[in-house]
């Protein structure tokens, strides 16, 4: 990926960024639903990802979305017991999903470390891959749905979802979902979509804030390779958005920085 291929949008601070992305997401989901019956959304965890879901919950505009016609997926998950506070699913439900009329059958969390998946993240990853394959239509031309929006976050070392630099997951080219062991960030065991799966999304939105992310943002948008910086390989089929606060955009060259919103 390079800066010419991605669109960069910069907001003043994290609070304004979260509110603006929530508004942007509302419009996108409504537009998709007007064009066809069901919209599909991949959620992310982390501070920025959960903050925008909280903003979406608070705004009356959320009711413009028919939440019963949204398929909800996750880009990655901490392989922990059901309901664990560190699970992305738990946080997303608390921030938004428990407060809007989603159809439970359309909410597709990654398996937790319980039941038939206990201690077996590989089996959990295969199960989620099967879930995606079962929901893909012939028009998707592949083993995963063509997500309308895939929300992603960015780590200080360049990871996105749970795809870390130089890890086995970043080299994966065939599997759609993989287990991650020995994650540099706790917890060590996770499940993640792979980059080829992420790249099936119509739109990929990378949402991040803070000066600690500024260097890696500049590297990713400056043409770094995806093995070194997996976030650089997260590209949408139709559109790639980098949605930043002023601090995260602080090391971008001037030609990549649009006027502050």
C-alpha cells in the first residue's frame, strides 16, 4: 500500500475522531441497506474501535440503521473464556450491540475458549472460517463474504487485527482465519482474519490515535511492506481509509495530510 492508494482523514482529537467515524459508519450502513437488503460490518477492538462504537450508541442517528439487517463479524479475538472483559466481543456488546436491536442470528463472534474449543484455538479458527464460508454468496467469488466495512486498529509496532510483524499469520495466503500463538501483546493466544480475508472487504477503515502511532502510520502510508508492517497490507477492494487524530498524523509528509476536519 502507499499514500496515493489510501485516503487519509485527520480530525483534531480522539473524541472528535470517534464521533466522526461513528457518523461516517452510520451513513455507510444506511447507504448499503438502501442499495440492498443487508449490510456487513467487521468490528475491531482496542481503545479507538470501542470508542467509536460507544459514540455510535450515544447518537440518535444510530436509529437510521436497521440493525436487524446488519451482519456483524470480528477481525480478531482474544482466545479467552466467554464473557471475559478482555474479549473484543464482550467490549463491543457493552459499547453498542446490547443497546441496538441486532438480530442475534446475524452476530457472528469468534469462538471462545470453552466447550468443544477449549484449549484448541486452531479448531476455533477453522470453525470461524467455516462460518464465513457458509455466509459467502456466489457473487462474493471466494470463501468469505465481501464485507462492506472492515474496521481495524493499529499497534505501535504495526500490527493490525492480530497479525503481527514477521509472524506466521502475516505470511498466510490460503487460510481465511488462523490461530495466533505467542502474541507480543497479552493474551498470547488469539484468532484473527488473515490479510487476504481483510482484503475481500469493499472498504477497509484503519482507525487510530496518538503520538505513539505516528511513526508507524507514516511508515505504512509511505510504502512499507506488509511483513514488516502488517497494517500496510490491509487494503479494501474499493476504498481504504486511514482515519486519524492530529497526533497520529503528526509524522506524515505534508502531501499526505488533508486539511484538518
